[in-house]
C-alpha cells in the first residue's frame, strides 16, 4: 500500500524488535499490541504504539448488567403496550385512507385508459396525415406536373414543417420529440377528462402521500424483525401444505383398489 501511494519507496516491511519480519496477513490489532520496527528503503523507524485498554471480565459483567437494566426499564415503562396501541391507531387510520382512495383509484384507472386511447388516436392521425401528404405530392409530381415544378413546392412544405416544430418549441418550451409529444397529449387528455368527471387530483395525491407516510410509520413501529417473522411464518405454512399434500397423495397410492370378485356359477 505504501508503494502504491509513494513511487519513491522500493522496499517497505514491518519487523519485530529482534529483526523477525511480520507477515502482511497479520492484523493491525495484533501488530499494535507490542513495539515493532518499520523499515522503508534503508531507513528503520522504531514504533511504540500506545497502550490499549483491554476489557476485563468485570467490565463485561458491568455491560451485561446495564443491558439487563435497560430491558427491565423498557418493560416497566410498558413500551410494548404503547407500541401495540399506536400500531392499532395507525392501522385504523390507514384503512380509512385506503377506503377513501379506492373509488379515486378506480376513476383514475378509467381516465388513464381513455387518455391512452386518445394519445394513440392522435399518433395514428399524424401517420395518416403524413401518408396523405406523401400521396398528394407523388400524384402532383408524376401525374399532374413534373419534378421541376414540384421541387420548390416540396421545399416550402419541408420548411413549413420545420416552422411548425419551432412553434411547438416556443409554445411548450420542449423539443419536438415524439415520445415527449405523446406524453404531453396523454397528460392533457387525462387532466381534461379528470376535470370533466370531477376527479380531484390534489386530494388524490394528498391521500397517496398520507398512505405512504402511514405505511412507513407502521414499518417503524413494527421494527425490522416484523418482515423476518412474516417470511418465517410463510415458509412454515408452505412446508405444512407441501407435507400435507404429499401425505395425502401417498395414502391414496397405498390404498388397495376394491374390485368385486366374480361370482362362481354352479354347474347344473
């Protein structure tokens, strides 16, 4: 590492006071436990690290006593009961917000489908207009007139198309890119239909933000072990279902098939 930082270093190693070289795989903690020598090129430096405080059994016992005291204090203050009460309140508020959001979500989904159809219709109309323009220019060039007459006409048509793109930029302050144009048509159709239907988008966005905040608060209250607990329970349920299905299939395969025995007829 020293060679990579300083190109002037050709040789760098660490040795003990007796001159034994210390391996590079040795940890820093074990290296700092005693004095050592740092050799850089032909210069030797004596290094005396400061004394490290070692944890004794008494210190560890004190830490465990503090941990037990904190857990007892947690139980005394009834934090678990407080969290359960707070969780019920947050769940009730979240359910109320979801009930209020459900009809708005249905209206929003319908408006999104209608706005998507409207934007697709405009894109197809543009394609048809370009095809009609191409057909008219081709008809005038090869049947009605000649290319000598139609060449300036096509030039002005192209120039007018460029002017329309520039007008679009002046009005919208956006470059005329087809995905952005289609997205703009989609948003305009969506907001126009939302006003016509009476969908309050401001209220909808506020409810979505409130639902997100409540879900985040619920995750904080339940703690990081809640998801792990749910995953473990799901795995146990899957194992129980798989074991029950395998046992039922094995019992069916082992059960003998009951077939009626043929009756014997006595000879007359």
